[in-house]
C-alpha cells in the first residue's frame, strides 16, 4: 500500500515543472518509484504515425530522443488498435511480461502514450493510484501547453521564447545530470549537438494592408497558414515561436552561414509560391544573426531586427544577415562587453 505522504511528494515533484519534457521525465521517475517496472517510457507520435518525441526511464537512467528511435510492430499495432477502439488503456502480453499502455494526451497534431513494462499484470491498487496520478498529469500538462502556446497558430509563444532562448547555453539542472547526461530539454539538446546557432526574425510583408483591405479574419488566416509552412520547413529541433503580431522567430542550428541561407531561402520560396486563401500571394522578409553565447540575448534580437529592417528597406521578400551588414559597413556593433547575463 502506498503511503499518502509518498504520493503527495511524487505529485508535488512533477507538478513543480514548467517544461513539458521535464514534466514527462518527472512522471516517469514517479511511476518507476511507485511500481516494480523494468522500464517506463513516453512516446509521442504525430497523426501519420511518426515518432516526434521519445523519453525512457530504466534503472535510474533517463534517455531522450526526438525521432531517432523505432517502435516495434506490436507496440505500433497497439497504438492503432487503441485509436480505432477509442481505448485509453491497453495491456499487451510480451515475452518478458506485460506492457501497460496508457493514453496520456492527444490533440489535433499528436498523441502521447505512456508505456510501462511489468513482470506481471498491474494490480488493482496500483491501477487505481496510477489513474489518479495520470489524471493530475493530464490536467497539468494541458494547462502547461495552453500557457506556452500561441492560441491562433499553435506555435510556442513569446513567454516560452523568453525562457527557451535563455536556456540554450545555460548549465543543465543538477537533478537531471544525476540520471545521465542524455536527459535534457529540447533547447539544451540542440546546444549539445550543434556549435553554431542562428536567430531569424520573420515578418510578413505589407501585413497591415492585408488587414485593412480584407479584414482581421483574413489576416488571422494568413498567420495560421504561415505557421503551417514554418512547421513543415524547419526541423522539430529548431525552436519556433510567434513573437507577436505578424512576426515569428526561429532559432536554428547550422554549421555555417551558407547552410543557414539554404534553409531560410527554401522557406522564403515556399511562402512566395504558396497560394493563400483570398489574398493569394504573400511574401516575408527575414533578418538573421549568429546567436552567440557572449552576446546579450536582447542584443542578438536587436541585431536580427536591424537585419530585418534592411530586408524591408531593400525591397522586401529578402533575407539579410547582420554579419553581412557589418562587413559592408551598413551596421556597427556597439562597444559593449558581452557576458552570460540573462536579460529576460
């Protein structure tokens, strides 16, 4: 029988998190501590069945992957069966025992499953306690998503940007280092994998004219379609935000500027070639700067904004790098020493 204070401690632990991935890790840690699990994992898949996030907890060690793992056919078929039968729980017999599968969260873009590997079928008391824990988790993660997501476009919002942009180069939380260096938030993972980052500000050209001529409903529709193009043009590991109004911000990793140009130019052409409802043709201007640890975050945003203004000035529907403006003498850096101070 579980002690009430132990359950309260587990609940307090995972509801103290304000990051979806850290929340998922805390849930696995709590489930593992309450049950005799050989392994627990959370798998998120999109509507086409592709893995978009995977986190597993085994022997006090946590491993995170975005989309670099495969799920076996038995598990994949179980997910499909649960969807077809509208099941929130399913027991799968395996060679080593049982896999208890619970639907954690679903929305229009993805579904999230909890998979618990057990030597025997789950007991009634365990099932009752687990259901209560997962109900709290589901309610909490729904609130978390709503607070961190732009309601119109579904992208991360400015509030999330402020914290994510600061955490890219920050030290990892001590608690998660203890369970293995593979456990990191998405922003921390891309900081480990890549050395060079680029901050791009995207602005819709002549957006005010669209709102004035067609109305704000059509303007909102453009924002929704543009967000869809952003999601399909950039990798899931690239941080994507609606910064405000008609501005979007992307923090992407690319080894050299040429690679960054190719990524952003592909996106710019997709927008230019896309047929938007009623308005038909829409273009975007983009300002980019290399995102460096020694540069204040707010200064990097200012540099990208200056590059965006230059794109507008040069006729719009263009990409401008702040570094190119410096080499051409169009812009100058202020004489301010950089540092690790977070201004957000």
